[in-house]
C-alpha cells in the first residue's frame, strides 16, 4: 500500500516552460488536493477535487490547471512557469466528503521541490 | 487577516518542559480542527484531531474554544523527538476547504 505518490521529487524549470506534477493514491479516497508551501505562508490550497470528473479552485489557483479523470490520479499542470511558482508542492488525499467529518485525515505525498529560474 | 493564525515561534524548550501552542481561526462556521506535525523537509502528518470537549493522546492535549475561536496544543514532558513544526488545520463548511496555519516551530534541546 503506497499511499500518496508524487513525482518528481525535484524539478528545475526555465521561465515559460510547462510541466505536470503527478499525484496518485491507492486508498480509494474521494478527496484530493494540491498545496504549495512557501516560507512563513503555511500550506495554501491550489486546487481540489471531490471525486472523478469534479475539480474546483482553491486559494491560489492562477497559473495552475488540474483534471481528475480517475479516482486515483490528480495531476497538476503548470502552463507557463514563473519564478513566483518556485515552491514546495504537496498533494494530499482524504476519505471524508460532504457531511462526513469523522474520518478526514489527510495523507500527503512526499512533496515536489520546484525551482523556476 | 489570515483565516488561521499561529505564533511562528520558534519555541526553544529544554527536555522535560511543558509547552503550549495556540491557533486562532476567523471563520465561525469552521467545523473540524486538527494538529499536524511536519518534520524538516518532510510532508505533514496528522498528530491529532481536536474535539469540542478536549482530547488527550499520551503527552499531547488538544483543546477547542469555539466562543473565542481558538484551538490549543499542550505538550508535556517534551522529548528531543518532538522538535518539528506544528500546523494548525481548520476545515470549513462541508468539509472540503481545508486551511492550514503557517506553523509553529518547536526546538527541544537536551
């Protein structure tokens, strides 16, 4: 049982390049989300999904796209990388949805350290 | 004003000390609350949920004060291995929107 798997762990991009950060979970969780973590800012929600085919914007969605074609996968796309997107990115998944707040522990991937030069 | 605010610290305490962290949240409709722990350059992991009546897990005690909109984490008998960043997490209406505080850094020294 791998949990949440993120790839790559490290990436350096040039300004204007595009790339996709991969995230996969094998726990059959409905809820998946992407965060970025910057010093002093905590984790900020980029996009999230409550199930296959359903995505929504979080706090800082500009410059990022997501899709959720399967329950397992939730890739994050940077369309045209900018230095302001230099950050550590975390994917998370959890079981709870809607009114079910009981078992809503979020499991995180190991993170992707992205540098845009 | 940030939706979730924490004292960034760092808190420097000797082994065996008791240390407490507070976290305030702005949305009175927030429904569930958690403390996560994050080690240096690692992903966050759930430390404990916070229940209305307060709850304890070994050396850790979490409390919620809905009237004043804050949660707290108390660590007793600190260990070197408790050195980490502690993140306050608040879930909004419907359970979908999850907001993280910026974290409080704790250093426990021998």
